């Protein structure tokens, strides 16, 4: 939904760099592994030594095709690599190999939900390119160091139309895109390592007016920073316009310590980069049968999976979307559901106790030691056997989470929370309670409902909490003639 900020409409487009999950670089055989000592993973091709030639990484192309299919884009049968010329110390060749006029992925859409409202974000393109190196400014005694390990790392740059109208929409889009590229297996999504980072193009205008001048906020590597940077930039631009000053096109950086953006340089336009086709790389040709092979190997996409959970498992739209929040989460849910035979209970436990522990510990579900079958056994003890109450089961779950090799029934017994299933023993306790609480019996028969709750409480006390409250209530009503 579009919302105005101080009477101005916010216009946002995102450019996202997703590092592709290949083992080697986009135009060389050097490793893309993270964390190596500086300049130990930069080969002759990455360093642009004389006589070296780039060779296209087939795996990077295949990942681009996978993305294009997932967003309903056109995968170009022929695309061109270009040289993007600029001069930074961490760019060995003096140009970056990218795509300009004819990208490999053209168009496409990503669906987002903000405040319960669905919105479609249109993509302009997604193109393959190589990353630059990295300038290091710390621990160098006032000097800067250059690490070229990242030089040549394969990137898919995903560019949207200026469709978003708030920081919340931009964050929702970035999260949806992050989920998708990780789901597809084309990017590990590690934002701390720079595998997924966003540039936000932000401008403001009065409703119905032409687009304002945009400023590009570079290299935002967390959803929190994306939100904060856009919010600050919007207020800064509105203040500027309200003061009668012009917003100059610029590239800006966000400082998370101050929560402010600051201009880094005036924004370049395409002609400043002097793009021209790279003479060392032939056109990239993608035959229809290659696209069909990639399509055949595609996983079920998040939206389709959520729709299936809603349709076949009877989950609500919200619950279904939560179960499809990531592929490992969905697989865990399916395993629990199949083992316990109760989709709703499986979803409830994953959204409740499981997610609570994951969030508290900052872990992903694929790093959890508790087997889905063991959680399913606990759920069955609540729903099928009525061996333990839901409240007591939470305590059992907590112990199983910390001790995943423990036996479910052994934990229930050790904690003394197994509910009484012996009908004869329960009936004896009920008879004792009725005989000892004649006043409450008379009050209940006189129409005082609170007296009934008191009798249930006495049964639970007499059974040391092991009676099934529902069964106790039914038996009391039968004995009392109610």
C-alpha cells in the first residue's frame, strides 16, 4: 500500500547483488571460499595479468537460468557481456565484466505481503557480473590494503522497477528475494559475508508529480540497515525539498553507528562507464533444451508449496506461509506432519516452541539436533494417547531440545507429568473428592458453576496433577448428574 510521508510519496527501487553458490569464480577456476588469507585466492585471470583470458563458468549461468524461471522472466537465448570501465584500486583490470544492453534474465516479478496486503514488485532485469576486490582500511597503520580474493566472484545483480513506496515494502521485497535465492540453492544468503547485499535507489515526490531525483544508498547488508537507511534518506530529501534546495543525484553510504546517510560521490550514469561489448567473451547462448533441463530440476517454489499446505493440509494462509518460510523449515514440518498425522498440531508446535527456541538461540532449523520424528512422538502423546497435557508437554519439549537423544516417554515419566489413563483409578479419586467436598457438590447442584471448577481442581490435586482434566470433568458431570 502506498503511504505518504509528510505529504510526499516515496519511490524506491532496489539493486541486489546475490553471490552465486559456485565453487569457482565466474571467469576463472579460483576458489570462492570465504575467509582465506588476503590475496591467496586470486589467480592470474583475476589479477588481469597479460595474456590471460576469461572463460565463462557454466554453473553461474545455470543459476541465473534457475532464477529467471522462478520469477517468471524471459531467459535470453543470447546475451552479451560488456566491459564497465571505472578505476578503483580493488578493480585489477580497470573494468568490470558485466552485462549491459542484453542481460541474461529479462523481466519477472516477486510477490510480497505488507500489513496483510499483497503487492507485485516488477523486475527490470537480472544480469551476471564479476565482483571487485576489497579495500581494507583497518590495522594498516594509516594505510589501506587491497584484498583481491573477491575479484571475479560470480554475482547475479537483480534490479527492480521503482515499484516500492515505503521502507517496509523494500524490506519485504528484500526478504522475499533472499528467501527465494536461498531456496533455489543459487546463493547462500549470508549477509554478514557479503553474499547478499542491496543498493537502494530512493527519491520523493508530491503525488502525481514526475519522479524526483534519486540517490543510491550502497552496500546495505542487513534488513535492519535497509529500513533505517531508507527512513533517514527519505526525511533528509524531504527536508531538502522543503527548504527550497535541490536533491543532487549521488551515491551515498549508510553509517549504522549514527543512523545517517552521507554522500560518497556524485552518481555516475551509464555513459560514464563507457560500456562496450567485451571482445574476449563471445555471446552467451542458452539453448531451449538447457532451459528445459534446469526447469525439470527446479524445486517446488515457496508460493506453490504454501498453497499446497493450505489446500491439502488445511492450514490457514498465514500458517502455510510460515511453514514455507525456508526449504529446511518446510521439510522439517513435512516430516513432523507425516510422523504425527496432524498437520495443524505440527504447524502449531513449529510456530510456537520450535520457533521460540530458534529465535532465542539465533539458529536455523537445519542445525537443530531434535529429530522431527521425536517431536512427532511428543505431539502424539498429547493428541492421541492423552498421556501428557499440552502445558506439561512444553516442559518435556524443552528437555528434549537440550537432550535430543533422550527418550520421549522416559522424560515424561522422569518429570512425573504422565496423565492418568486408568479409568478405574480416576473414578476412585473422583468418588473420594465428591465424598470429601459435600459443600461444593451442593453449590454446583444449586447452579454455581465455580463450584464445579473447584471440584476439578481437587481431583487434579488428589491425582498429583496426573489426571486428565477433560476426563475428570466428564466423569464429575456424570457422577453429579449434570
